[in-house]
C-alpha cells in the first residue's frame, strides 16, 4: 500500500511539475520516437471534443483534462479519454466526455497503455497504470480554449421539399435546430426560416428530421442552425419574439453555429443495401430515399424467378418522405440459409400507412420506379449467422446493455474488452448473457464477471451453443465449443461501443454491529462520497433511508471504506451503497440538507450507481417476513411495486406524501429525479433477491 501511495505521489508530482513549468502547450518533439499532441481552440457541444492530431509511438490514449490540472488535480481533472489508439499518428480524434463541462481551457494529454490491456485505467488505478508519455521530462500534451456551445453537421442530400435530415447535432444546454433557406445570406433572418425541430435535450442527436412548414419548391442551399432555448419554455420563440428569445448558439469566434448543405429536389427514389450477417430474422437497410414516403420491402432471390409476392420476406414500418438510414426490417418469413435479398422501395399509394401490396394483389403500394421503368431496389448477400447492434451508453460498471442481437440458432452474446484487438480471445471476455433462443432479442443485459471502473471500449460478440447445453463454455473449453457466429468472410460477428463509466460501487453481504458498514470498493472519477441507504429506499424514502455517509473521497479507487451509521441498524436489512458527487466542491455531503439540490448521485442509464448488500446485525432481529422470503412472490411483487408507483407522480418525481419529513418534492429538487427513477428497479431487485 505504501508503494502504491508513493507511486501515485510521484505521478502527480510529474504531472504538476510539467504543467507548472509550461507556457502554453507542452508538446513533445515530433517524429517517430516521441509522442506529440496538437489540440487547437474550438467549439464543442459539451459532449465531445476533437483532438487535431496525436502521435503515440507505442499506442495508448489521448485524455482530456480540464484546467484544474494546473492546480494539481491530476486525477479529478480527467473529463474524457479516447478509445485505445494503435501506435502511430491519428488525426481528428473525437473524445467523448464523461462529465458536463463549461467553456474554458482544456488539456489533451498523451497516455501510455502501461499494462497492455488497451483500457485506460489511470484514474481507477490511482495513477499506478497508464501514465502520460514524457519527453525530456515534460508531459506530451497541448492545451486549447474550448467554447462549450453547439455543433451541427449535415451532408448534401436529395429531398422532396418537405423534410431536411441533419446528420448530427450536439447541444450543450438543449434547444432546437432550425432550417433556413439561402435567403439567409441576403439578410432575411426571419423570412428564411423554413422549419424547426421540436425541443431537443442537451446532448448528441443523430439523423435529426426537420419538417419544413414552408416546403422547398426548387433546389436550394439551406442552413441548419443550432438555437438555444433562452426562456426555458421548450418552445421555439425566435421569430415570434423578433429575435429576443431563443437566439442561435455561437462558436468560439462569435459566429453562428450552423452547417450548410445543398438540397436537390428529386422525384427518384433510391435504396442502398450492403452485404451483411444476420440471424435470418432481421436485416438492416443502409439508406432509402422515398420522395413520397412508403416502405422498404425485402424480397428473396426467388424474385428473379418472377415470384413477386412469394418472394416477400418482410417489410418496414411506414417511413415518412425523405431519407432514412439504418432501417431495421423484421423478416416475417425468416431466412434459414444464405441468400441474396433485394431491398425494394415501395410507395404508399392509398395513404393508409399500411403495406397493402401483397394483400391487394399489387393494386396498392407498388414499387417506386425510375424514368426508364426499372424498379428501385438494391441487392446484397445475407449470411445466415447472427447480427448484433451495440451503441455507446452509460454503465454502472457491473452491467452493459446490448441493443439488439439476432441469432439463427440459440446461443449467447459475450462482452469482450479491448484486449481482444491484441489477440486475447479468452482473457478479453468480461461477461456473457444468459442463454438466448434463436430470434431477435432487444436490450440484452449482460452482467460482467469483472466490473468496469473506467470508461472502456467493449466488443459485443454473439456465440453459438454448439454443445446444446445452454451454458457458455467457450473459455472453459479453450474455444473447442460455443465458438462465435461468423460473417460471410469467416470473421466473428461483432459490434463495438464505449461503456461510459464515471463511478463504480461494490458492497458485499456482511456481519455488522449495526453501527458500521464496509464498502469493498468504490471508484469515483470526480471524487465524492458513498452513502448507505436502508431498504426503505425501495418505498420511496429517498432522504429518510439515509443511515450514514463516508468522509469525502478523492478521485480514484478506494477499498474497504468504513462508513459509520448515524442511525444504527437494529435488525438485519438489505442496504444500498450509493455513489454521490461533490457537486459544489466543498468536500461536505450536502445531498439531504439541500433537499437533493447538491451532491446528487452518480448516474448510469438514468439510475444511480449503487450496490446492494445484505447485512446481518449481530445480536439483532432477523429480517421481517417481507425481507426474508416468507411471503409469496406475487404478494411481494404487487405490494412493493404498487407502493413505488403510488409514490411517483406523473412527471417521474416524488409525491408530497413520500418526499420525507421536510416535505421536499422531486419537482423542486435537482439531482433528486435520478434516485426516484430507479425505485421501481430496486423493488424488482428486492423481489428477485427473496426468491429461493
């Protein structure tokens, strides 16, 4: 322990010394032998930043630190890090930020992968692993002034005049995207407005569809402009207020944040469909353009034999006019062997928004055709194996969620860490799902065998159940059974995503005198506290369930954290160790005293990061009937869940009756809603825990 503390102190001293001695950028020499970083001033929507260039001689990461780094806050200044980067030079590296940031100076720092696991563990290891690259005693990094505002990107596109698709919007504080026509360049600020979105929450939004209230009647250059919600009413008031409200976001130079793109009015539908692996139950169409709306239908290869109706395997839901990307089409008649499929664009001729082509014997909803009377479609080979979709999301470190898995036969979806890319086929396995029947499964939760304590790049890989025992034996058999599903190129079917982890808590069952609880491990990337709640949390007693909290814990990992209970336990109970932030930076726990306005919990996927533990109180009474499993499942489930439902109002906050003795309510307490939103999940967990 002494050596670990010494190593951390040395690491912090190296960083602090390098920062203190720097004037502007501290960049290592260029070339193949030294790391270097180039990070220019710019604008961010608050969720990502882009590092212009980084050179890593031995591979590693680029980490973004806020300016508290200059005050020696080495670990707590980390606000985001890249996925593992191979050795060499990388340009325009997008780094996802795990914390909310404000306009200021940020530092892009080159970090090594000292333990060779391709996961950034500098913070969670308390500085013992993945330290920064240095050259001549100085850390390889560069600083930049980042204006936190918004970003918008879009591409030229065909259109029917009523919609424009904006590829990506990143908003720091919520707002809107407004489409202006080219008359904006002539100063027609208000008259150029053609349409705007509904209110968009802060964060990243992709493929944003903007309906034009004033449709385009000819080809035009349009501008997608990011607007604020300055009056907080979630309604776009810019034109009606003559510009006094909901003005545009501005970038670092004071210029309006917007993207220009050309819209070409085009009556010709088109479809793009690439070769892919599938479980045979669903396929993904890359892109389809439907000028008048309609559907995309999947036909098998018997279409070439004029089996127009019998070749239909499935069709999409109704699609609005315009471009649609990554359209998932469920196959009503699944594929059982590899085949060439045809993605065909169909009209909605009777405006019913229901696909009536086969039932009407082709009289309704026929296919789009070109000027030369050719049917609009695209074909590709589909390998019947498996498909998987896995998108970046928050994680509590204990579980991750795979968005969609399509299996041609029963099996599993396994989570591998980034060391898979280095050839660690077995050691990279972090967890696997329960057995999954053949078919499509959505939102598959995978419990990790080894928890994540930092944001990490993961790979979701579907595996077969080759020995039909419904147990995952790939690792134990050294790969002889339960091998992965393969693509048409004989490569494993995979999808990669980042699990965003800002906190992790692990508390285990224990005997106690009722006055203390020991939390085995907690990692807090921004520092904070661990609070112990008793089981009344499941009944909505967010504040009254608090039994005790730790002293302030700095950023990093802490083990065997002993928490004295201000309100001792007198009987056995299930408690929840919850990770809390220090939102006001005073290193004092103010969550209950501020009625939830300060020091709210760390959250993942809208729920607090916490760990449940069964406590046995020495000399105390056993758990009540409701806690020890003597009640039947139905009565427990119904009673617990109804209690939780009764205590949540229509907005997801707490009712006045359940808010606590101080009468505080969820609607009035920022940071409170995250706790309330998980109460139903807690109740379910308690019910599951009681089952034999």
